[in-house]
């Protein structure tokens, strides 16, 4: 929340998060800690109230209208949605891939209403009709009508790992895919070593 | 092959449409997304020894990825920095790039290592610089916006703001002012360039961002 008119009621609810990645031990720790996603509900109590929201990272903010279907949204890309949209934080579609971690978690957003997404860098949309490959850190959101599989990027495991691409997501079928031009771990990997140790 | 750099100058990324026969060589981790019809092959950049040197002394990875297609497809390449990307056409000419600036090139462009000099290493710019030469397009990027300047005599550039320069440019590291002003003005070391030739500058310095972040950590 950046700013808002005074006549809003704000309530906080939680959603249990699962499969946030980072390996088996970290996952277990989180489960025991009961890590959850905190959601703020803003309800206007008078007419003509304005609410300004924005993300943490430098990038785009877009609006998508959901009409009954579902979109799988990368955890840090979800900004806001109308209350009619159900948010499920336990979606584990990528769970099979051990290294899909990097602190990524996924939200399944379903129903009819407005969805606001943000990104690191610019958002570009791909109308998938067939097959399309995305580096997992660059996925913002996708229609759940798409099938997906986590694959190694190159022809061999060594090639994928050393080529820096590691794991990618191969989408197939028909649906919308929203990608971001930049990914925080790559930027962080360059900035991290320059920061003072704690 | 069609290519366009989108979302300049803040979130620049390269959108390419490859046809059969087109090949693109890109830095490790540059691929954001691509059609499934694009093939990716990883290889050492230069020979294995050169690759290791790059890894050890520059900030480039020792591997590059080569993209091609048997039919046609889309390829989206990016860089770790939020900033601008510039595309230059080399015509049997060369260009020196600062470590981390190189993103991609066409196969007619050779990537080589050049000795940047000990002073460059002290200025934390790396012992080596990347030399791109040959025929074809090269894409390079930086943190911040990119702009260029034709230099005839002497010009002074803050070391963290120099992205690339033509080989005709003579580059020396020196102090901005006397010892006192160098320390307290926070301008520290600067790069003195002498022309004739073209230099490419970035409007923001990544070292500057790190210094700002460090100042806020406690």
C-alpha cells in the first residue's frame, strides 16, 4: 500500500504456503514454522475512496481480467486482486523439480475479477500455441490451461548447468504466458558480492 | 534474422526472430525465453584456457551459448542489470568492452581477451577486458542508460561509468585531483581517455549502487 483515502477497513488474513523451494530441509523447516502468505483486505466504507498500491521492485505493473479460469502467478509478482478471486498458495505444480527453488513460490488465482501483477523489468506476453521455453526466473504468470515441464536447457546436464541457464520451463498447449525481461537472482548475484557481510 | 531492443533505456531486452541458418552467440544466462524450435548449445568461449582466465579475472562466465534453429523461432535475450542495451555493427573493426557488458553477437564476431593493465585491476575493473572484433552485430549492455561520445583529445570518465571504447582510444587510470580531494570528493580513481575514437558511457554506476546499499545496511 502506497497511500489511501481514510475510509477503508483493513483486515489481514493468511494463506498457508507450500513448496517454496530451497531444498528438502528448508521445506521441512518452513512447514514446521507454518510459513504463510499475508493478505491485506481493503474494503471501502464510503464512496469515492482511492487506494494506491505498488510493488517493491523496479518494473512493470499490469492488469488482467480473469473470467472464470485460473492463472498460476509467481509469488512475488502477485500485487493485488479483487476479493472474488480465490488465491491458493499451496499450488505445487513445479514441486517435482528440486531446483525450482530460488525462493520462488506460486499462487493459483481463480474466479472472475481483476488481477494486478508486477515484475522485475518489463513484462511481455506470449500467446503460446504449441511449445515455448522460459527460464523459470522469468515467469510472471500463465493460464493454467497450459501444460508445463521443467527441463534442462541444453542437450546435456553439464551444458545446462555451466551454460548458466540451468532449468527452464517448457510450456505446451494453448494459453497466455506473461514473462519478465529481468530476473532478481541474476541481479542479486552481481550485487551480493559487493555488499558488506553482516 | 530480425532483431529489436525493447523497453530501452531502463529494462532493455533483445527480441530476435531467427531463421534457418541464423546463429547467435550469447553470454551464459542471457536467455530469458525462446520458442521450442530454437536449439541451444553450450561451449567454451575461446579455448578452455581463455575461458578459465575470463572466469578468474573478468566477471564473464567461461561459457557461451550458441542458438540456432532448423526452421524458425523467437529468442529473447537479456542482461542481469536494469538498464540499456546497445547494438553495434562491426565491419572488420573491434571494440573493447568492460567486464560484464557483453551480451550477444553474430558468429562472424570473435571474442578475445585483452590485457587491461594492472592499474585497471586496482581500479577494480578487472585484469582483462573483452575484445570483440570481426564482422557482424554485437549487443552490449550496462546498469543505467548508454550514450556515446566522440573523443578527440583528452577526456575524463569516472571508472565505473565506462562501458566500451574503440581500440584507438588510449586509456589510463589516474586520480581525479590531488590525494586529498581524491579521498574526500569520493571521486577516487578516474579513467583518462585520449582520442581519437568513440567511447560508450553508462548513466549509472553499479559500484555506486553497491556503495549506496552498503551505506544503508546498518
